[in-house]
């Protein structure tokens, strides 16, 4: 049994191209000429590039790393911060709207780009800037295209400053959150201490005990451990604002709390003498009440001292992190002397190939009835 199949006759394709070679040549010449004219009249674009060594943002111990995990997932794929490189996280920050706004405000790009609002200016800026990671060295190259070579170089170099400011802002957000938390805890500790001291004062006034008759109070080990547990638990609560339970610092602080509790249990089970000095002449029941009040004062004093130290440390951290982070610049941008676009050779060759291919396809499709022939083929039953 025989059936008809359609095939392209290559000899006829060549024949069609030969018959229309003049028109193909004319079409190719036109597109090539258009490409040449474009190269002559197109606005020259200059590219300035700066190369940086990105800051260490994926280190688990980095303050910024614990807050910018979400940024690392920008650009697709998701994943944990530990699965991203410093270059990935740096590029994610460089692409944020907040950083673009710093650049736009610095150079007044809304006006310079002749845009009506900052959103359109962001889009224009994004079209001019590329961030290229180097997988081997880990460096990031910041390329800026513009018709003004001076502006291109200035933008490329300022991106480095803006990146440092953004990283500082992120770190400051963490430190400031901790500072505010310990500020609140310090107020609570001071209030609790005042209440405890007032209770001792009222007890003394009620029972006729003069301040001079009271023996000095020395905090014992058990009281200090109790205070350490309270403060460590407060630190754990503060850390939960920016760290997950599997964070190494979070785990270490949990272990420290467990250690304090273990030591306190051992002390409570031991028969240690009561360190509270009780004024002579107090009835047993009053002596017990007085000792309890003084223990509470000792405990509140110790908590207040520890939280005050934490408050001061975090206050200093939050102030120091207001300063922009210094980004290591491997190769700063300089004003380019030669244009990077349009690339004349590529544009001309592209115009030539476009004209040649497009006109050839046009004539082939126009003569498809001639070049497609039917041939017989045998089909076995």
C-alpha cells in the first residue's frame, strides 16, 4: 500500500533564493543601513563600574544576618540564609526600594530623570544599574549606565555608601530593639526595687526599728543566682525578637539558664545558714518577716544592677551602629572615557543578519507551494 507524504525540496528552496537574490540583497542593505544610522545618531552610553568585597552578612554571629534572612530569598528560590552567599544577600539589599530611595534623594533623580514621582524614578534607576557577582572571588561588581560619564561614576561609587548605610540601619534596628527592651526592663526593675525598699521602711517604722540598728546586708550566692536567672530570661525574651530557637546564641543562653537553675537547686537543698542579719529584740515571727523583706530587697538590687549593665551596653551598641558600615572597595569607579553603548559592530552585524534572514524566510514562505512536494511511501499492512 502506498501513501502520499509532503517534503521540502531543498533544490527548489535554493532556486527561490536565487530568483529573489536582488530583493534579498536590497532588504539586507536597508536593515544594515538602518543599523548604521542608528549607531551614528544614538545617544552614547557610558558604563562606570565599582567592585566591592561584600560585608559578611551570612555569618550566624553577624547582627545584621539575623534580621535580613528574608532579603536573602529575594530573587527567587527562598531557602535559608545559610544557603545564600554574602554576595547574594548584598545584591538583595542593593535591589531594595529603601536603598534606591537613598540614591534617588542624594542625586535628585526624580528631577534629573524627568519623572513625575519617585516610583518611576526607581524604575529608571533599576534600568541603568546591574549587580554582577563573581562566583570565584565572591566580589560584587556594580555597573551603572548613563549618557553622563561623571554621573555614572558618581552613582556607582555612592551605591557603596548607601549599602553601608542600609547595613547599619538594619543592625541599628536590632540594637535599638534590644535597647528599648532593656530600657523597659530597667524601669520595671527600679520600680520593683523601690517597692521592696519601701516595704522594709514601712516595716521599720511600724515596729520601731531604727536604720542604725539594722545590720548591713550582703547578697548571698542564692540571691545572685536568682537574679542571674531573671536577667537571662529577660535576655532570652529580647533575643526572641530577632533570633530563632535554633540560633547558636539562643541555644547557649538557654543552656546558661538551665545551669543557673541547677546551681540554685543545689544551694536550696543544702543546709546553709541564713545570711540575713536580723535586729536584736524582734519577735520570731517579726524576725522571719523582716528576713523575707530583706531578701526581696537584696534580690531586687541584684536584678537592677545586672539589667542596668545590659541597658548601658545596648545603649552604646545602638549609638555606635548609627555610623555607616565601611564597605571594602576593591576597585572604585572612575569616569569612563569611552562609550560602552551602542556597540557598533554588533549592531551593524545584527542589522545585516536580520535583513538577510527575514527576507529569505519571507520569500521561502511566499513560495511554499513550489518547494513542498508530495512523495510516495510504502506502508506495510
